[in-house]
């Protein structure tokens, strides 16, 4: 019987030393990635960390960040959650004065993100995962859409029944018109003057529907309660303080509805806007290699699967199955889906004159509140 071959202690020490070296990351490189990706991993380990400014809830992204740090030990994610306007102001202020800032920016305020890209704050990076992102969600390898989030209605399921639950935007207007007394002070939506996401959604809504301003005037007449986040709107609906919510981020509503039987969601049948959180790497990133690893992981099947399964944030990749995915929404809603395209069209609403005119109309509609 032959004896097993055992490496001498000196050889074992050499193997362990090689595996511990920052440059040896072959086991961590996905098999279909470029051959030189191990060098990026090694450089990221030398950097040791990356800073992410984001609007996504810290708790929602925690499974993704944990999995990233497990895949790339020695690279720590410093994740800083903030509101979209604050994120934009802080990054621009820090960058203008040369202070340390974010390596990666990830925000649901698609228009503000794209303006930063358009103003040359982003590094062009052809991610190995770019082929899995729809064409409309990739702008010149500088800005990537990362999620597929429907913009929805929500309602209190304990208090509303039947025809009082709108299925289309026209239904929503009709419900308010038919029974103004019941819904007065009982409807909630974004404050477009205080929320960048709310402003973006209202602008996209106005382009999608010629009846937008009629509905907005009905919201004003109903003494609509304005909030700066979907979370705040859900609290109102869950408590019964509001019966209906308009233009809410579907990923948060669907996750809440699974836990709270009083909250229910409607995917509008006439058209459903689709929001995608935009990510880019800062051109002045202090940890650019770690930033590339994180962006790649965010777009990967593993990263997108974690967002979908653990955090209920719908994946933008069509090769991931499950209820919180682009695939499921496309099969359910088909042509009624209206993705907000990552591109120059996002800048139209940020034109100062157009924005002032939009806000003037909005304030006029809200006057009867």
C-alpha cells in the first residue's frame, strides 16, 4: 500500500504564505472575468476600504456589503446613508475643496446622479457585468442603473375596498373626484419641493400622462399630505392616517406589505414608471480599485440576487428569477412598464427655467390645501 504524499513543512509554509499575499486572489475572481482582474483585487486589498455614499437604507444593503467583505477579505465597506439632496451637496462640496469624499455614489435620484456624470465627476469603467444590464440602464460605462423598481400606489387594506382602490391613474383621479369628503386629508404623496426623488417621479409622470396636472389639482383639493420619503408615507397608510398613497417606490411598499397586512400595493395597469438606482465611481476616488470591485459585485448575479432575495429590491438582471425581479415585473405588466432611461433626458427637468415653471404649476395645484 502506497503512503500518501505529504508536503514537507517548508513547502506548506510557502503555500500558506502565497495564499495570504494580497496579490493572490485567484479563488475570488469569477471565472468569466478578465485575466488581469486578480491585479484589481490585489490593489483593492492594498487600499483596504472604500467609501460609498448612498440613499438605499443601510439595513437593506447590509446583506450585500457583508457578502462583499466575505468575498474580498481585507476590503472594508464604509457605507454612509443619506438623503439624495444631501448626498449631492456633500459630494460636490467635498470634491470642490479637495476633501476626502465618496469613492462610489449610489442614488435613487436618477437625475441628480446623471447631472454629476454629465458634469464629468464619473470615471468610465467597463464592468465585466455590463452585458447583464439593459442598454437603457448603461450610459457610456459611466453610470449604471442597478435596480428595477416600479412606482406604485399603496392603500390601507383594512379601510378600503372595491371601487375605492384605483387600478390606473385615471381611476385615482376618479376616486378623489367621486368622494372628496372621505379622502380629504387621507391621501399622501411626495413633496416635490423637498424630495429629489419625488420631483423626478412627478416630472416623469407629467411626461407620461397628459392628465397629470388634472390629477395633481385633485390631490391639492383633497388636502394631500406631503412627505419626503416612501417610508413616511407607509407609516401614514399603515396607521390609517392615510387611505391612499401616490407615486411611492414599489420595493419599499412591497416589502412592507409582506409584513404589515394593513398595507397593500397596486401596480398601475395603464403605465407603471420604473425607477433604477444609479451608481457611478467618482473620478477622484481615493480607493478606485475597491470601488470597481464593489460596483461589479453590485451588478453581479450574486449581488443582485441578495438585493432581490434578502432586501426585496427588484433586480435589474433578467437572468434572476423570483417575485422581486425585472423578469417577474415584465411578465406581469409587459408593455405598460415605463423604465426611466439613464441618459440626457434626465437633465431636461433640471433646467432651471423648466424647473421653476414646473414648481409654479405644482404650487398652484396645491393652493387649495
